[in-house]
C-alpha cells in the first residue's frame, strides 16, 4: 500500500468519474445556475431599491424646494398686498397679485380678507367668492400650495395663497430615471456576469469535493483535494482529506495485519516440514515479480501473492509422515499428497478476502499440457496466477533440499524450466521468468528471503 497520494482527477478511477460527472446535468438544474440566479435576483432587487431610493430622495428634495419657493412667493405677496388690502384698493391688489404669476410654474395666486372674501384671484370668475377664512381649501392634486398670513399691527387682516405646479418635479424624476437606467443596467449586467463567474469558482470546489467523495465510495482512498481558501468549503475539504488519510492508515494497518496472518499460516505449514523453510515466501515474492512484469491487474496481483504464499496450506491436512518421507511415496501416499491443492482451496474458500486466492491454489499443480492435477486443465483454461505459481513452486523445489533428494544446481534448474516450457509450464510465463533470472531479480529475491529465514 506504499503508493503516494494523488490529486482528485488522476486519482479517481474512471468508473467513479463517469458516474459523478456534472457535464450531463442540464445547466438550468445545476447548482452553479441556482446559486448565480439567487444572487442575480438579489442584485436586481438591490438595483431596484437604489433606483427607487434615488428617485424618492429627489422627490423629497424637489418638493421641499418647491415648498420653500411657494412660501417665499406667498410671503412676498402678503407683504405687497398689506397696504392695498387695508385701504380696500382693489386696483392695486391686481398688480400685486399678478406680479407673482410671472414664473411659469405658478398656477394661481389669490388674496382673502379677514371676512373670507376672495378680494382678488388670478383665475377669472373666482374673485368675490366667499370661503372659510380659517380653512383655506386644500390644493388640487399636482399642486404645491402655501398660505401666508397678511398681518398689520399684529392682527391678521387677510391671507395670501400661492399654488405652484408639481409638473417640473415629475419631469425631473423622469429624467433622473432615464439617466439611471443605463448605468444601473450596465452595473447589474456586469454584476450578474461576475456572480456567475464567482459562483462557478465556488461550485467547482464543491464539485471537486463531491467527485472525491464518489471516488472514495468506489474504493479509491488515495484521492486528495487541494484546499483553496479558509471559507466553509475549504474547511470541509481539509476535514475530508483528514478523513481519507485516517481511513487509508486504518486500511494499511488492516492490510499489514492481514499479510502477517497469511504469513503465519504459511509458517504453520512450513513448521511441518523443516526442508521447506522460506519456500512460501520465495514463491510469493518471485510470483509477484513475474505478475508485475506481465502487467497483471492490481487485485489479481494481490490475490496471486496471497495464493503463492499459501499455495501449500493444504498440506496441513496431509500426514506429517508422508511429508517427511525420504523414500518414494506409495500410490496411496501419492494420492493423499495430491489432495493438498483441493484441501487448501477448501480452507481458504470460506474467507471472502482469500476466496479468490483459494481458487488459484486449487489449480497450482495443473500442467500446461493437461497432465497435471486435480482436474487436468490445459493451456489457458488454467488461471494465469496458477500457471505462475506452478512454475515458481517447481523451480524453488528443484533448488531446495528436500527429504527425498538434495537440491539441484541453479543452472540445471533453469535448464529444466526451459525444457518443460509448453509441457508443464506456460511458455509466456517461462519467458518472463527467464528474463528476470537473467537480470538477477530471482537470485536477489532468494538471497533476501535467506537472510530473513536464517
């Protein structure tokens, strides 16, 4: 389990990547669109609030200015009309009132005496009307009106009323809205683009984390997601990486314990036969080297290694006298000896983690030409891991002392492997074995195991 951690994209197996790919999700249903749409609507609402606030502020400001102006005009009219009103000089009241109408926005102006009589009104037909002196009629919609008292010696002798049109306020508001629309539209459009971009950046982090979770769900515990930023997503990513690291450590420890258990089982087998010490370890290591050179899949390699180490586990069920016999075996003894592959398969089969290894153990004495046992399988009908174990087991047996004979020389054992290519051994496996032997890999493994077992 000594592989290095890898980034999420290369580390994720293709199956997980395909199943969780967001490329097939319609854009309108994607998280990126939902996040961007939410913030875009918020931006539009904010832009609308700003526009309404600016227009309302302008309305208040212009209304106050118009009120001030109406007040000023009414107060000036009250001052100018005081003397003519006291003198009941109607001829002078007209010019005083008409002077107020010089501005276009002044809709009307009139004077009321203390008796409630309109002594002069700029609108024809209204002079002479009687109104409530204390309750001057309110202005009509769209008119800003101000009433100023006409005072003489601290006595209110009349009132001056001026009404201004609010049309200029409405016009100003329309112009303001026209002026705001383009900038607000531009700012809103740029804001929406920025929101979609930023949403894409954030959602991409979530998508990468989600892909990593899916990869872990498919058994890839070497994934690692790069952490960007200190926000909630960054913190969640750090927690995820820590979780995966702890899972990987736990798995590695379980794997170590599993391998130690397997080697303990192999040691139990070798304890029955002093001549086979180190045999299972050598067969396991050499078989693994051949499998790597033949580019066997990772799971198959692992099962092969377990099967190679435990290939003789079935000998636990064989009488020790048969295993240690120095002379030729009788037919009945040979029959019992040939049962050990099937016994081994039955021992390993119930364990889910070793079930496949047990399958390989069962056929590790089958010959390529079909003359082996227990089922007489031939050629490619024999599982490749079993064909590898068959060759390595035979080679190690030839180069090791046994109860019934001394070890062959290394060169002689290699020569026999060559001569049995296509008969007992798979030619493809023989070719890889010989390549490793020429490179010194086989000798190096044997030396390493010898140091461990002596």
